[in-house]
C-alpha cells in the first residue's frame, strides 16, 4: 500500500517461501465455501479497569488521542469502528488525522514542529527504521508487548522492531497478489476459467476487449499501485533471491532482471485497448476508482489488480456481491510460480504516556482485530483472533491461508525502501513507473531513472 526491510539487508524476519504461500492462496481461492476452521484466542474475559474483552485497559477519561494514518473513505470509516470501542472502554476520545500518501513527510513535519500525533500508522518498514534512528518513536510498553507476543507470529513481531527495540504493532496486513474480476464480464465474453499464467492473463484481457469490455482497470494516478504491479511480476520472474537483492539495493535497477520485468509489464501497459480508458485514463484513475469502475457503471471493466483491501471498496462503493458478482484469483505466474507479496501498516507511538500505550495494547489484542476484520477490507496478522469475524468467505479464506504460511511471506519491496524512493507521491519509484506507464517503450530510460533515484535515496536514507 504503499512498504523495505532494513536498508542494509533483506527482511530477516520474513524469509520467503513464495511458492508455499502461493499454493496455499490458490487453495483458498478455489475453496471459498469451505469450513470456517475457526480459532479463537480472544474468548477469555479479563476483568479490570476498562475491560470488556480479552484485554484490560486503563481509564483515560478526559484525554484526546490523535491518530494519524493514510486511510480515507471506507478504510477510515472501518478503522473508526475499532476506535469507537477503544473510546467506550477507556473514555478517551480519538481524533483521526489523514496523512495523505506522503506519510513520512506529513509526520516528519508534525514531529519537527513539536506537534506529533500520539499514534501513527506507518505503511513503510523503511520509515519505521528511519524514525527510530531519529529518536522519534517510543518503544512499546510491557502491556502492549505482552499482547503482541501472545497474538502474533515472530515474523510480524520482528517487523515492528528495530535494533533490538520493539516499536510497532502490525495491526493491518494485506495480501497484494490478487486479481479481482467481474463475473458477468467473464461470462459475457465466454471465459470459463481464470488465468494461471501471464500469457493466459494477456489472452484473457484480449478476449474481454474483443467482447467490448474494458479489460484491465489500472489505478495509475496512485503510483503505489504501479509498484505493486512491478513487484509481483519481478518476484515471479526473477525469483526471491533477486527480489531481496533489489529491495536492499544490492543490485542496481539497471540489472537485466529489471529490464525483463519492465518488458513483461509493457506487454500489458503498452496496449491501450486492454486498459480501461487507455494509458491516459489509467494515469488519471486513483485506486478507489479503479475498483468501482470494475464493478459498477454502464461498461464496467473485467479485471482489477490489487490486494485483499479491494473488498472494502467493493462493499462500500458498489452493489456487487463478493463471491457472486466479484471473485478473485491469484496474480498469474510470470515465472514458475505465482508471486505472493504482502504489505501492512504498523502502529507506533510518537508520544510518551499512558494513552498511546493503551491504544497500542488494544490494537495488539484479539478484541481490536476481530472488530476490524468484521468491517471487511482487511487482513489481520493476529493469529489468535476468531476467524469467523471476517465479513465474507473470500477474505476469511485468504486470511486463513496467509496465517497458515507463518513467517514465510515476502514484504512489499517499495515499502522496504527509503520513503524518498519507494513511498512518496510524485518522486522516485512512484513517478518513474507512472512515466513508464505513459511510455512503456522506454525500458532503458526507465531503468536509468529508477537507478538514479534509488542510489540517491539509499545513500541519504
């Protein structure tokens, strides 16, 4: 959604087994009507001040906590349902502040101005590292740490740590290797099977286009969606080892593997007739619209690529029903296996005090996870939550399989980079890939731009 590991190495907490998770995901998406296999770790009711579930919270009457995150629209509304429960239990009011896509810049300005929010959600691992190095983050207290260690696997715990200190809670995760499709469009074009390979995907897109349906909806106005396209193609085609090397900038963006991935992307991005609205339309389409124009309107598109969080937009902004009108398949295999790219938002405290720590404790609990999951549009890495909390069978199955993979996941490459390269609108990788979408023939020029921007960002941190 917008996420590197340490700039000096690969993501140690999450060594990949992409093939394992891809296989699990494929099983999940072909068996959405299966049993719940519920696992509830939040059933015990703890007594104490502010307790109404599995975690005890302090009374915070009269306090107002400012929480900053990138979410708007349906995502923000769903999150505020979680905050409403926190207010009910503690008495603290929550003031939500949207950061915009330039989260690190927004927060940096607030912090340097002496007015940081109490808690912020960082969509990039690299930003957590940078902020921790600057001394801007407050370590998790004992209560939050206890909830975290109880409810999360080591991989997700370690992602929120830096240089031996625990700073964050990954309360919201994403599987970013999914393609959602309009079943009516597929039926009208006579398509009976979902594509398994990139070649099949292009053939499916052409079939939709020939039938008069805009084939693929792309939210190119938001550069982060384009980084996700690249990462999925690159991981499947170049493999996990190269992925880690590029994520850490141990190989250059001028590497032949990058050329191959961009050339592959150009097979789609270079064909106006396969893109809803053509290239120009894609560059003027933000992510939410890329979803709504696939499942609503007089001429909806056939497919849209993005993570499980697409369900929030489908549920809030269209009349399409998940599992009936809107279905999903794994990102097609470009190489030998389908890729699996994960992302997430990590909650951190920017102020000392009982309030911020209480909020992080709550966010690490099964109670918060279950409330949030029930709204739709998210996956929780909380392994102890009741899986029946998920709003729909598709999301529940994706979540179950993501958890079944344990620590074997690959984290979003752009989120591992310094924010100046991988997480800022209008510059770095976001802009370079938008320029490439505009001119997919310029593979070599795009590589040169990406390498120049990456080298500068990694050198300065």
